[in-house]
């Protein structure tokens, strides 16, 4: 199978794509490359290089052609690029190669559960969890794949509990914990109706209204620190206020991709 890679400035992508898609109905993939973008085309019936050159015109910065495997599994491996989180964590599918020594490695099977590490909220929660000093029990609330619980266990929090209400999430979290050889207590709890489990640290990637319920459930004995997300910038103030009311003050906040993530902690 042929592959053609065309490098253009990011500012020229739309114009070039308008021309290329007429020649490559199978589609063109975009790969960021610094200030540029590499447009990748694959297939057995790609146009001649001269047609690609004519379509790109003076916007062309580079052009390469090569052969790639016909088997989609081999192409998947060829395309895979590790994306370190916080400089020391890789979250990868089971078929991807393991990272080198000194990197925390979390393997997740493909599933319908939320939390593969690529969503802005999940990624930021993972980054900030890497920065926290582990100590005591940890609760991953709205756990999805269980990736935050798994990281907490690998960092040294214990015991670790992962909570969700969706059966597919509970199944995925349990399977992923076993796959990564960590002890995680996976529990089916409806956090809208039942109090959260006691914890010293927590991550809660849940809708805004559920944060208010969580905070109220910890009023008598709030955690030491937590990473909260799952809400938009317009909802952030109300969410933070609910934690402030139980003694957890906002330490920092960031907005990414239309979502907010905040770190809250008790005063020392």
C-alpha cells in the first residue's frame, strides 16, 4: 500500500486540503509537526506525486512517498507514537510497545468506558496526580477505565477504591487494575444517592451537580487533597464553593478544551 506525506505550514492546511480531497476521496489525516502539519494519505489508488505537487503548489514544504503494510495491525503499530504525560507516564493500549525504564506504564484495553488518558480532563487529572505526595486512602470517583485509580496505586496511595455506576466502567476498571497488577477495590455506587467512600486523596471527574453532593457527603471528615473536573468554566465557581464549604480550598485551576480542572486541598 502506498503512503504519501505532504508537509505544509499550519496556516495553509485548509487551502491545501480543499484541493487534496478532490484527488484523495479516501481521506487525508493531519499530524502536527511543530509550526507545520504533515498531511498523510494512504491507499492502493493514490494519485501520482505530480498531481499532489500541483495541488499543494508553493505551500509544499516537503513530500515523501513510501510503502506501508497492507495489514491494518501492522499499520497501527507503525502509526503509534508514545505521548508521555507529565514527563513520566505512558498510558497505552495493550498492543503498543512498552516504554523504557523509569517511566510509569499503564496498559488499558479498548472499551466503551471513559478515561483513556487522551481527554483534556483525564490527562490533566493524571498530570496533577503525578505531582501529589501519596499518603493514605485514595478514591477515584466516576472511575471509567480506572486509569486514575491505577496511577494512584502505582504512586503509593493505599487502599485505592474506584467508584462508578455504569456496569461497563466497573468491568473495565476491574480488568485494567488486574492487567496492571495493582490492588483497586472497584465498587458500584450511585454517588447521587450514596455518600462517597472515606479518603485522604481523591479524583472526581463528574458533572458539576454531582460535586456538590460529593462535598456534602464528606462534610464530617473531608479528604486532604483532591483533583476535581467534569465541569465547564461557567460552572467552576459553584463547584469550588462546594468544596470550600468543607474546608478544601482551591489551589489552582486550568481550562482545557472547554473543561475545567481544579486542585483543592485542606489548609496545612
